[in-house]
């Protein structure tokens, strides 16, 4: 398998409530990982702004081979990250970046372009 087919898709554009992702198209919130991604439906794991990103939200990313994960907190930093989620990364010895969404996209795209097995959860509103 070539690195091109396993590279994480780039975020081509981000604005309030709108993301354009390479090979996936346009949507609001996304789960991205090496070789693909999909829309992020918070209802699958019961995610809410608080306590925030759940461990179950990131397990799919890790199953796709991510060694580094970028978690966006929304454009206004309203999305929290559940402490259990951060413990999961620590216990597995994985790198996690937590940032405001536009900053998170920059971090993620830089890592994807460099060939890092990066995944991300992106929330494009509050």
C-alpha cells in the first residue's frame, strides 16, 4: 500500500458550520483518519459540549492506525474533552493535540502532509 493511499485526507477549507475535506466532500463535523474519514455524528456516542469528546469517539480513529490525534474544541472553544479521553491517549502512549478548530485544522494538515499517521475530530461550529 502506498503512503498516498494511507495518508489522512486534508481539510481543504474550514468556516463556521462548513468543512470541505479531500475525497469526502462538504459537511459540518468530521472524523478523519489514515486512508479516509466520515461525518462525525455526535449522537453515536452521546457526545455533548460537556463533558465533551468521549473515549468512544476516538476508538474508531485508533482502529484506523492513527498514532497522533488532533481534537478540535470548536470555533469558540465550547466543546470540551472528557478527562477519560485524555487518559486513554496517555495510557496508550499516543500523541494528542487539543486546539480551537482553525488551529486544529492547521496542526492536522501539517501532520498529514508530513506523513504522520494522524487522525482528527473536527467540530466546525461553537
